[in-house]
C-alpha cells in the first residue's frame, strides 16, 4: 500500500497508515471500505478479514484515549480483540496516479487520458482531481444521468447547477469535498465540475459568475467508493507478482452520513 500510495504524499494535517494491528501478523483476507465505522467492522468479522483498509481515517485529529466509551474506542477494542488490523490511505490516495479521482472519472464515463485538476508541486502527474473528456458531447442533463448511474446509489440524488441543455465534453471531477478546487475547475476550461460537499455560498457565487463550468454535487461517500475496487485490484496484483496471494473484498455497505430524504 505504501508503494502505491506513499504516506509522504498525504497532507500535513492528515492521519494515514497503520491505525492498529501487529505488523508481523499474517494477512489472508482484506476488506476495503470508505469509512471505519461499526457496520464495516461487523462485515470484516463476518468475512474473516485480517485487515481493513479504509479511505477515511478513524482518528483524523488524534486522541488521548481509546476507551470503549465512544464509537471509535469501541471499534478499536473490537478490532484488537479479533486480531483485525486497520490501515488508512486518505489524501495520499487522493493525489496518487492513479488515485481516488481517476476511479471517479472512469465511473462517470470519462475516457482517454486524465490529468490532474490541481497538480502536485513535486510531480505534475499526481495531484487533486482529474480532467478528462467524453467520447462525444452530451447535454448536461444526460451527463448527470450517466453520472448518477455510474455512482453507487445513496439516499439523496445528485444536485445539478447549470443549464440542462448545456453541451458537456470536458469534465473535471474530484472525489470528496471539492470546494477548494472551484477556482481550479473554472481555470481548467471544463464544461462541468463533479464533486461533493459543495456549500451554498461558494456554489451560488460560482454559478453567478460568467464563464465557469456547471456543477454537480454528489454524495461524499459515493465519489470515493469507486476507488476501493481499483485499490484492491492494484494491491492484490502487486502482491501476486511477488508470489503472495491474498483475498480482497470491497464493502458495498453504504456508509454515507445521510440515510433518507423526505418527499
């Protein structure tokens, strides 16, 4: 994992790597998931996993206690009692080549070469977000429908800002919260920017300004979930090339924070 997603690529505020587990413990089964939450631990135990690899950290801001009085502490206790390790690849997987946004781009129908929306300073092949093209232009409403079909279903629909008939050929995407990349999306010349967690004021100001792309706001969880299968395949293939065979499963449990909508 650290060859594929170097921890040195993570943001300074991030918490990646081994959260719990004995590095000498044999690993035969790995469960990949977006969130290290109770239902994922349940699935790992049912599956017989020796290791859970998640995108989101369990303790992003650190802690002084792992007491089982909180859901995070209970998760740690259950993992250790059952000899299940937990490993996180977060912003280092976001900027990897390929990484989280590459998988998102393919899931919503982008083809051909992808390039970073915001390249990393030390390596322009890596970076946040991706820009790519469709095989042929389509109206925004059609692209939004394709994106909805390509992403895993969650409680809420995709939210779209822009003329439904606007032609879309070049698409910018970013897995997870993409507010910080609105400026880069405008500068890229993309016809639409698909991401998650867009807030009202930045999105409103963005679409009121002339010349920018349309916006599609999807579930945070859904935009990062496609990476799991890619990471699982890359890891198991790299291990198999070294004569090490492990089994991997991608969790299909929807752990998006929002669980229902009203009519």
